[in-house]
């Protein structure tokens, strides 16, 4: 057995979890959509069939005031619908447990009916919540209990009550959001009362043979958040109140420290869970940035936790745990923590899926069935689109030849992987390399396929995924020697001076600014660097882990200005859940950002612009162009001229708004239908 600790069963007394892996809770949007339960059943059953130990569903609200129109469990009718999910999971593997998460967002409910211990607005919510009176508090407790009872009726093996993240229960616990003077406010004993009454009354209602997990913010990353003593006290009190398991979480949504983004080191927070584990007698779950089985095994070996929760990694690869058991970890499609198709979708009201796995949450729609008629297919260009098409088509049985002009696969991924904080892209490349071997793809590196070559080999189908070429904006002086393209900067082909102007502030402008403003080791690879950059004290655990800790950001020794023509906030188009981290990091390093500019000319002095119709000079010895891309279709045009039918995918098809998510998604659907 490769992962003895990860694969060890956990005996809970009344039941056993078959191994130490948990698919953590993620709201996907299936909960609310028409036909969503059927799709959710397929989504969870696929993970259950692939050796996950326990599944926690996305958050389900216990009552109207917590649901904001979203999924709710308050009566038998709703419980009945969930049967589809619990039955599917238990049919897939009767030993897999599934627990329903009860989520009461409290002040974060997107509604003027939001409730909270006190009328304190969350930093990231537009609504001031209504203060609960005594009867209102009892109602919330009763509704949590009823929700758990209904979950049991629905066939769940347990519930997870979320007491973290800035949701209702956590706002009772933290002093600054609980200004009450009754028995639910003031002393810490009083502030814990709401959480403990929910747990005690839930346990009494569901009996002893039902899993009750409580999710606690073990380090809430809030100025004035919970102290370590308060967390340990809560853990012990929860145990006494009857929880089966304590799960640890590390943030409130409004905190200003990234805790799951790709710049967060793997398993960065598990030592905090380990500290709590020493204080309590019940098993504890850890989480955050644990995305490969060896990372999970190390966490367990350190004694940091009894169970390891992985939410996004199970979106990225439903067979994660099967591959771990079978020693095929090099075939795992690793979560790169980009958030682009999961959390960014969730928070924009779109259905969750995964950048590296478009099948996630689409298990009833996108399937890679064996091909009815085997074709010989040429795929030209081994960037994200070409790789996705080639591997899916080959998995289905087609004979695929993959041509790549350079000496390595990856295309734009090879640029991304060199940006500090984006090291996870190496995993995506490892995955594709392995899939090329597994599916027997005829990979031809250093081969610039041309029309004659493709014609001579008489392929049944030609896919052109030749990608993009950087756009060159029409600015007077654009051919000045100080002007360089982002590709030359990222690949290190051209030197970068001390005074830099970056034209274009999209994803790549930000990546380039990150690269050239950065010094020393990457925070994503070194927890001490990460902790210093974001002002987290893991050792002493002041309130929230951050109170009184100043981020130690190394100012860039370059003078950098990032520019765009739009008058929207610079970086507005970046990921909803990660854009703020990039803006904050660059601002702290002293990178200037300008919007609403008009480019006038480039000369020996630098970049001349107009802002608000006023002329300005950005003195620069290097001007980096990050002004988007245009499709690269030379091969496609040649093929068309010779009457050879070909299909365009990825950047070659559409460069505007193109990113790896769109490229992989388009290519996978196309290959599934070929
Ligand atoms: P992009 O996001 O489209 O940004 C292009 C930038 O260039 C914009 O700031 C645009 O702003 C400017 N621009 C466009 N045409 C211009 C022109 N003719 N002259 C001067 N400026 C011009 O493209 P990208 O940064 O190259 O990124 C490519 C794709 O990769 C995008 O879809 C991006 O989301 C994705 N990506 C994502 C990440 C990530 O972390 N999520 C990282 C890298 C790349 P103005 O028009 O306002 O000047
Ligand atoms: Fe992970 Fe990105 Fe997929 Fe989300 S979209 S699961 S962060 S790889």
C-alpha cells in the first residue's frame, strides 16, 4: 500500500469511515438548478465509486432567512429529493459515507432578511443584518436541528454544521460581530452558547448513530478574530456537546489573507489543526491546498489530523483516490488552485466546474465514451487546447498524432508555470505527459507540421490548435528597441531594465508584473515566506492568526507601472476570488497602476500617455507589451488554400477572452463528439 495512513479506516464506534480522505463541501449550483439532483447524484456517485472515504455536500440552508432563494432543507418534501443523491452514493459504494452540510450564512445571506447576533455588516455583504431577538435565536437553533433530522431522513450518514467563514454561528463566536448583552453575548462562554446549543440539541434529536461534524475556524485570519485559547476551549466544549468530528477551516470570506489560492503553499495550515488535535479527543479534519496523495499522507504522518478534506482536488479528478490506491498518482489531474471554474463561477452565479476537468458537475452531459469509428487524427499544437483534444480523443480510442513545433508540450502553460505562485502548472504538464503515454499518442516534438506533411499522411481529421500570437498595438515608436513582448520577458530572452512600463493589465500584464517585481523564493513554495508576506503568525497564533502582524513585503527595486486604456479599476477582469490578492501584492510591492490612459508615443525617454487629456511621461527603459493576442492561423489558412478540411480550436479559433479554461472546455467537448 502506497499511502498506509491515508488508506487506513477510521473507526467512529458506531460506524467506520473506509479511509482518511474526505471530499470537502463545495456549493456547485447543481443544488438549485432544474434537474440538479440527478446531476448531483451522478457527480457524487462517481467520486464514491472511486474510493473516497466520505463526502460532504455543498451547503444547504436550514430555513428561509438563511437560504436567499437557494437550496434549503426544512421539511420532508425537500428530504425526499435528496434521496436521489444519498441512494446513488450508497449504491456506488455502500461503505462511502455522505454528510450534508448545514450552512446558515447569517449576515452573509444575500438578502435584507439576513439575520445575525448583532446588526454588524460583513465587509463583503451589501446588507446590514437584522439583530436576532431571543425567540429568533431559538428559532435558528430549532431550524438547524430540524434540518439535521431531515438530513437523516434523506439517507445521509451525518451532517456538517458550519461554524466558520463569517457565517451565522461564527458571528456569535467572534467578539466584534457579537455585541449582544444577553446570555448569547459578552463573555466567551456566552458567545459559544449558540454553537453548543445547536450541537447538543442536534445530537439529542438525531441519536448516537449519526455523524455530527462541526466546522470551526481554527484560524479565522481576522484582525480581532478568535484567540487560540478560545478555539481550544470551543473544541473541548463541542466534544462535550456531542460532535463526532471537528473539521478545521482557516478563514472568513472577508479576511484579507488568501487561504486556498494557488499562491498559498500546499498544506500551509495543517499545523494549526495539529495543535487543536492535541486538545480534543474526537477526530479532526484538516484542509486547504492538499492536492496530491503524498501531501495528504505527510499531513497524517505529522500527526496534524485524522482525516484530510480535499474539495477542489476531487472536482479536478473524480478518480483521485482510486489512482492513489492503485499507485497511479502520476495520472492524477491535479487541482492547480486557480479557482477559475469553481469558486469564481460559484461567486458569479454560474455552475461550478473545473478548469482542468470540464466534466466536473457535468457527469451526465460530457462523457468520453469509446469511439464508434476509430479515426486517424492529427492535432497540431500541444498547448492547452491541443493537449485536451488529443488526450480525450485518444482515450476514446482514436489514433492521435500530436505535432508540436517546440521541444516541449504545454504552450502557454509553459509561460504560466514560471510565474512565482503558479508553480502548480507543472502538475498539469506532468498529467498531460502521462496521458500521452497512457493513451499511446504519437507525439512529435520539434515538428512544425505543414500542409504538405499533413496531406501526405492522409489523416481522417486535422485539428489546428496552433494558438495565438501576441498583439502588437499601433503606437508611434512601437519598434523602439526598449519595447519587448511578454513572451521574451517570461522566457528570459530579453533583459528588463529598472524602470518599466507594462502596456496591458489583463491576466498576463499582472503575471509579468508579478514576475519582475518579485525577489527571493516563491511564497507558494515556502510557508515562512508566505506567512511573512501576508502577515500570518502560525507559531504564536495571535487573535485570528493575524492581529498585530504587519505583512513584510519586499518592495520591488524596479519602478513598474501597469497601464490600461479602460477606465475601470485595474485588475477588474481578473478572477473574482483571486484578483484582489494580485492587486494587493503588487500594490504592496510599489507597482503603480493607471487606467483610462491613451498611448501617444514611445521614444528614448519612455512612454508618453494622456490621462484625463493631460500629457504624462512614464519614464521607462523597458516597455513590455501585454496587449492581448490574435489567433495564429497560418497553417489553417494554408490547409484551406489546399482544400484540406481542418478544424480550429483554442486560441487559433478565438483569441479574445481566451484562457486555458475556455480552451480545455472547447477541446474536450469537441473530442468527446468526434
Ligand atoms: P487580456 O486579459 O485580454 O488583456 C489584454 C490587455 O491588453 C488589457 O488590459 C487591454 O486593456 C489591453 N489591450 C488590448 N488591446 C490593446 C491594444 N490594441 N493596445 C493596447 N492595449 C491593449 O489578455 P492577456 O492578459 O494577454 O491574457 C490572455 C488570456 O489569458 C486572458 O483570457 C486571461 O484571462 C488569461 N490569463 C489569466 C490569468 C489568470 O491568472 N487568471 C493569467 C494570465 C492569463 P485596454 O484595452 O483597457 O487597454
Ligand atoms: Fe482546482 Fe482550478 Fe479546477 Fe477549481 S477550477 S478545482 S481551483 S483546477
